[in-house]
């Protein structure tokens, strides 16, 4: 964990955060806007500056939790959202984190860690473990080529590749090219909703 923690903390210190668009992405905002039950327990892993959590919180979802391996973006989030409960801010390694949630929001988190078979299988398995029965995993995955460069983050993938891992633990509700990506990401994102089997 320490190596990954140092890596991401350094990226924030160096302001090497090209994935950070500075606000909640349109696909996630539109997904949130159609959610009716504001009492559901939501987790955003690899939350970074957690603009999606901020959007949820301001919309009245009061059981939102954010998780990141680096404390840097979590501190920034708290400065922006002083009323957000400290007990809902978690600095930890996703693979070692535990809890039970109704919904997990995926904002290209899958593409943030080294794309080994072990990591990607464990991602799918642990996402399922963190969800309550019939819980949902929803959000955005990068649809970009996966290179052999182990430092070129974010790492990519394809619809077929992702579903190879997710199908063991999830039923696909929808998973297609994202029609409402922000302009710089048009054609390079997939939007999916999956339900725990």
C-alpha cells in the first residue's frame, strides 16, 4: 500500500492530475439526478477530489462515503465541504477496505492501478464484497487502449476486457459507449450499471 500511497500523493503534490476535470462528470451527474432514494449508502472509491460526492451531498444524499489512498485530495475535499462528516471520509487502500453499500460509484477508478490479472480480478471481487445483496456498481470506465507501459496511468481497457472480470460477480444492466461524456473525452468512455449477483 505504501508504494501506491506515495505514488498518488506525489501526483497530487506535483499537480499531475490530468484526470481531474474540476467538477462532477456529466454521466455521473445524470445518473445521480434520476436516483429517488436519498437514504442509500454510497461509496466512491479512488475518489480523489470527489466532486461526485460533493454533488451528491449537495443534492441531499447524506450517506455518501469517499475513499482514497492519498490524504491530499481528501483534505481538499473537506476544505470545500466543511459540513461533510469526517466519519464518511476514508483514507485507505481499496483492497483492504471493508463495509457494505447499496451503490458504488465508479469514476475511472478501475484504470488507476497497475493492470495485472490479480489486481483486475481482485477489483471485481472486492467491489462485489463491498455491495449489499442486489447492490449496484455504476459509472464510467475508460475505453482506451491498454498499453504495456506500466507507468502510463490511467490504464485503459475495452468493454470486452472489463466484462470478462465483472461478469463473475455482476449482472450487466447496461454497458455501452458513453453518449454524454465531456467534449475532451467523447468516444473514450464507457458508461455502465451492474448489479451484484
